[in-house]
C-alpha cells in the first residue's frame, strides 16, 4: 500500500498551511483549545512526525518537535488515518473503536475539542489537494 505522505517534511508543510489557514480564516475555532489551556500531541507514524498543538495562549502554537510541557491529550495514529479523519471519511468514533486512533489523557476535555476537529475538516481537504495529497 502506498502512503499518502512521502515524508515528514511534506506532512509538516501541509499541517503548517492548514493551521495558518484556520488562524487566518476562523481563529474562533481554536477558542475551545485556548479556553481549556490544552496542549495536544499527535504521534504520527508513516511518516514519523511529532505534532504538538499548544493552546495555553492565543495564538495557538503548532510545533513539530517536543515541547517542554506535558500534553493534556495524546493521539497516536498513522498519517493516512489522520488524512481520512480530516477528510471525514473516517468518523472519530470509528477511528477510536477500531484503534486507528489511540488516545490517552482526559477524554472529557477531548470531547470539548470538536470545534477544532470541524475547523480542520473544513480547511484540510483543499490544503491537501493543493499539496498533491490525494485519497
């Protein structure tokens, strides 16, 4: 099976563009993350990427290296699963149930981040397509 992302640099470029778009077009979508002061980490595989989203203050900071803080929520998934989640072809509940997404941390807080997921789903398809990521 061919992976959608050729390497970590391509993944990082797409996600940097996506978050910049959210920050520019709909920064209110990040309010839930900032309101809770949450730090979210995604351990992405295939390719290996460490994605951190720091919502302790606005504007939200996105980094691709470990931060000197413990994340409130950690998700572990492949880049292809992240792609399907953000396209909406893999529902969040199904991703968790079938272990495509493994989550550790406060599930109560995680449920409050649904607006962020929707913002990413609204922005990601165009960014991915413009970057040559299909699927």
